[in-house]
C-alpha cells in the first residue's frame, strides 16, 4: 500500500537556545538529532537536513500575542486552520467552544473519511477514560475530540495487550505503575516497530505523545533524562526503520515548552518539525506554519 503517512505529534517541543542549563536536548543529546541530522537544532541553527531527513521550524504563533496553547495549537495542526487568529487569542489546554464546529467539520480524520482514505489513531485509552466519556464530561484534547466526532474507534487496553495499540508513554510503564494494569513494559524500540507495523494496514497513522509538555511544566529532574531517553529511542528507531519509499513520516508539535526548562510556561519558540521519506522534501518546502501541516499530509496521500 503506497502513499502512506505516519504522523507523530509531540506536545510542547520547540526549537530553543543552545544552552544545556535551559535546553535538555543539549544536556541529554538525542541520537535522533545527532546521528540522523548531524546536530541538535537551536535558535542559532533551526534547520538541519541529511540523508533525506529534514528538521525545521514551523510557526505556532500566527502573529497573535501571548504564549501559544494546546487547544488552539492542536486545532491549527489537525484542522488546517489558523485557530489563534479565528478566536484572536491562544487558548488551552482544551479547544475553545468557538472552534468546535471547525473541529467537527475539518479535523483530519473527518476529511480523510470523506475522501475514502483509511486512518487510525494508535494511542490506547484505559477504562477510566471511557468511564469519563460516559459521564458526559467533554474536556478533551483536539485529537480525542476529533476521533469521537468522526467515529474513529479509540483503542482499548485489549488492543494494547495484543500489540495493536501504543501507550501514550511509549513503554506502558504508567499503565503498570499508575493504572495498575497487568501488562508488560516494552522498549521504545519495540513501540516504534509496532507503530510501523500498524501503519502498514492504513493510509494515515497518528501517534500522540504528551509527556514532553508535562515535563516542561513540571521540570522534574528525576524523570526528565529517563523520559527523554525513551522518546529518543522511539524516534531514532522510527526514523531509521520506516519504509521511506512507501511512507512519509512527519513529526511535529503545537508549541514550545520542554526546550526551556528554566520556566514553567510554554514559549514563543518555533515548533519542532521533522519530515522524511517519500514526500518529506516536499513537506519541508511547503510547511511554514502549523496550519499548513494538514494540507501537506493530504497532498502526500493523493
């Protein structure tokens, strides 16, 4: 099945200063940056490319004052709209009610569905989440809200057990320690290979990772290095092993945060974006801000 897209959404990852005290990507160097791109991105050098892999900044600000937020930032990415401009502010963590009609009609899953293009959201959700939904509560991320509005099945624990879904923390550790599920912890490398395998059955595959934003806010030194090492192993394996001839890989973020742990807030830094594979070069040339990501994913699937 040719013309596939694998998308990894990283919450809260910008391109920051070349300062190891502020920027953990310089304190704990990423193989995914150093070995694949030959360096770590920074404000001084925000663009890197090597061997058909492209790393570059994308604008999450849209000329709107204030710090970018997840609600508007994710709506921009997944709906292809300048969400902060529409409501004249950055808003989050959940989408502003004004954006709900846009999410219902224009989220990427809905657009793909209308075009007859298969898609899947690989993240697994625990029972407690489905209980939350049944209670009538609606404080949901853009991705989850999009799936529910577009009748995209959300994966459950059973699928995670069978290797047909991926935990939001990559390794299943939080499912074991916090949610008390009896499930094996897996390596980041195995998780990346599962994502690749899942993507082989559909045209568009999405995985969402939120711990980068969480760590950026919490600045927990005890968890920072280990969590980033896991993410690094996952991204490195994905970049090295996905089918470049048949698939395009895009890794993107809604706003900056973890690249500056000297503060607890988001940043106004450019969002980290990586493209590779079949249409990676074309995406690199055409994406300037986060509202253009959806458009280029659709183009890669045509």
